[in-house]
C-alpha cells in the first residue's frame, strides 16, 4: 500500500507528501489531510523562492542592517516602499545615483531579495556591461527575440553600474530597446555614478540619450547616495 501511495503522490507531483506522509500525526482524518496539504504548499513556496533566487543572480549580501543616513530619499516615497519593493506593483522605477562604494548596489540587491520573498516577484540582476554584451551576442546569433522574451517576463530588472563603461552604437541601441520594452510594463532599478547630463558619455548619441532619460524619469524616483565609499572605510579599518 505504501508503494501505491508514493506512486500516486508522485503522479500528482506531491513531492513533500510522497516522502513524509507517514510522519504526520493527527487525531482526525480532516486534521491529517489539512497538515499534509499545508506542508505540501509550504514546501512548494520554498522551492519557488529558491528558484527565483537562483534565476535572479543577485550579488551576495551581509546580514548587517542597512544604514540610511547618507541617502536622500525623494518626496512621495519612503524607506519601506523602496526596501520592500512596493513600487514594483505600480511599475515605477528607482534610479540610485551616487559615488562609487556608497551602497547603491547593496540596496538594489536588498530590494530584489525582498521583492522575491514578499511578493514572489521575478527579478534579474545585471551589470549594464554584462547585459549589453549578452544583447550584442544574441543579436549576432539571431537569438535576440528569445532573450528579450525572457526579460519581458520579469517584474524587476536591476541594471547596475550605468556609466562605468561607454557603449558602442549597437550596444547603446540594444540597451535602449530593453529600456523601452520595460517602460510602464515593469520596474527598473538603475545604479549610476553619473548625473543625467553626463549620460551622453555612455550612449554616445544626444538624441538616443534624451530618449533613454525621457523613458526612465517618467514614473521614477531619484535617490541620491552621498558620503564616502563604504569599501574604502572598511579597508582603512582593516589596516
């Protein structure tokens, strides 16, 4: 009988029940069934979160609480709305602007983690350089529609380090295509060390730069990171 139960559970894709049904204790049939289903649902949710985390490819983070002292939060939004990713439901964007090492990437990563755990959001993290390289490669191999389709399924796309490397014409146009695709359909977090007036150094074309900024600043919140580099401070402490 045990073998038959396991076969039926496997066929119904009840993986937790198949392995653990004999461990459940209950006083009634109803209580037993309820406990089985609760554990199966809990297990499925955990596996879903782990899959989303794996697909997101977020950088590793520490367990230290985030320090907000050096961050200028714009009007119309607060810390919890940013940190918990609640702006994603409104298809709004976040632009994190500040110097190197001031915590932009770390906060973007925390937002991605919270969006996955709280809402089951589909998140993907890229440096701008790595995404552009993938877009160019896909374009050359004629697999660009497949990559764009994958990006289109996301709830939150995190683009890190905009401004660190200038883009060639093909890369700039492909990145613009991604940003246009995301416009009013999903949320973006962009971290950058450049003011908007300097973005032409990245995209290399004033008209394209203006079009990118126009799509990004609509429904966006600009958060400014000030202060010294955290990494620089840590290196001084360790010396």
